[in-house]
C-alpha cells in the first residue's frame, strides 16, 4: 500500500547521512567521552563538534549548550532548574495557554508547590499579545516561558519583543523552540532569550536527544545528579551517537533551511487551498502567511470526528494527527484549539498535517483526492449534517 507521512511535527525520519554517522559511534568509536584513552578522546571530540553544530544553529556559544534526553527534559530543566535559585526573588511565573505539555505541566506542578502561575491567553489565531504579557508582569515575576512556534497550529510568537520585555524587567526568559528549530532563523541574542529548548527528532535527528541553551551567567540547578557530566548540570554518560546525530542534523538543517521552507510553504498552501476548494464547512486553524510555520496545516472539518478522519486516512496510508501526538488517544479536545476559542464540537473535528522535506506535490494531490471522499462518507452518517442538507434543500 502507498504510504504518505504528513506528521512531521510528531517526529521526522532520521536523515540517512545522520544515521550513517551515528552508526560509526555505536560500533567503532564507542568510547565513553569521559575516558582518557584514545577511544574516549575520539568520542569526546565528536561530542564537542556536535555541541558546536547545535550552538551555531541558534547563534549561541558551545559552552552554553547542555545535552539532555530530549525536548521534554530540556523544558523541565529550564523551568525547575532556574526557579530553585530565583525563589529568593519571587514566586510568580508566566507562561502561555498554548504551550507544549512539557512546559504547561511543569508550570502547573510548580503552581501546586508554592509558586504562582499566570497563563496568558491567545487570540483566535493562536497568537499572544505582548501587551497582555506586559500587564501580567509583577514585581515578583521570576520566569517567563513562551514557545517560539506552536506544534498544533503553527503560530509563531513575537519572541524578540517578549524577550525585550523580559530583559527590561530582569525576568529570566525560557523559549521552547522545538518546532521552530531548522524552520525559522533563531538568534538567542537578538531574541534576548536566556534558556532555549531544542530536540533532535523533530529535525531529522534521533529520538531521545535534545539540548537546553543556557545563557552564560544564568544558573540552573541539575535535575539529574551523578558523575557530573555536562559541567555538572546533567549527569549520566552522554548518548554520544544520539548527540553526534543531533549535531549533524542541526548542521544540515542550517544548510537547508531556506530551501526546506520554500518547499514546505508551497505544499502547505497547496494543501490548505485545495481543502478549502474541495470541502465545504472547513475552518483553517492558526495564522496565515508569515506568522505560520511553513510546514503546518490545521483544519476543522465540521460534522465529522477528527478521530474517524484519522482512521480513514490511515486506511489509505495517509498519516496525519488530530492534535498533539501526546494527547491523541485521549478524547479531550486539544487545549490549544480550546484556548483559541473553538467550541468542543469543532475542535473535535480538527486535523493536523505537518509537512516535511521529503513530501512531494504528488502526495498532496493524493490527499486532496482522497480526503473529500472520506469527509463525504463520514458526513453521510452525521445527523447534524443531514439537518444542514435539509435546510439547504428547503432554501
Ligand atoms: C516534541 C515537542 C517537545 C518534546 O520534545 P521531545 O524531544 O519529544 O521530548 C517539546 N515541545 C514542543 C513544542 C514539541 O513539539
């Protein structure tokens, strides 16, 4: 059966160049980077090369990069690791309503343990207002955590402006950039970011590896104690093959960014316009044009269930998502769509396609050919749609 993968915001395939390089560090250059012998030294050298590659993609220095087991751990380290020392200054934290669960749940955990949390709402496109954030700042605000680009609807937040605000008020600023890395230019200095989360498997690197950028001078208390790796901030023998693969993926992403963005934007607009032309009662979720990630398509298709759509698409080999991969499986509608003001019923009929470097126009044509048929079939079973048809006929 033909298979079309349109779920790159959940994860991406590992680039073959990355996989080949990683294999060397599993089977030949397998030394522990802490060892003093030549095996250790060659692993250590490659590890530091990877640190350079990650740093370069976000315009940081290699000393400011801490490798972690992924985006989730980096988000946890950024938040839990800084509030510990900032506690003396205050207990107020600001985040947004559309954050990834790795940030939201961590902030909510702190809110249950002596901290105070303000969750900033978004507008109907999933965008934050800098003014709303300014108003939420208090004298005891110690940390703000805001994502660069949203994983569900692709909204790109005004990070540089928020960073300026944070700097003016002396507030530590964390940004989850897992979805924007390799898709949008990132400069931690221009954006005034103190802590920035990135992950390997969303950029054609391996799963289970990520990093936290920590600006020089910002203190983070470790979550994992042990042998003192990563300058004592994240103990545990480094996942050298993973980290080296992640570094390579960053290098490739930097080289390909403009080309990938051009390609994906073209496919994105073809898919959005095609759906709007072929299917009635469809709402596009998220911003348009420049404020949307080049690879994100999110639509609410009325009178159908998102889960049914997903299953029907899957039977035709088309892989999409009905929200974030972590929450699919539960029947709660996406917190992001609800925060954008969508009612439950419409949020339930939503579908995310996230495009990647290897997708082709022909694959989009296949989806545009199949999706209307699926929707038509599912709508025929919907009593609500039946009513709509009757009203239409009566007019
Ligand atoms: C995927 C993702 C994460 C989690 O990263 P993992 O490496 O899968 O733990 C965090 N934030 C965002 C925005 C993501 O899309």
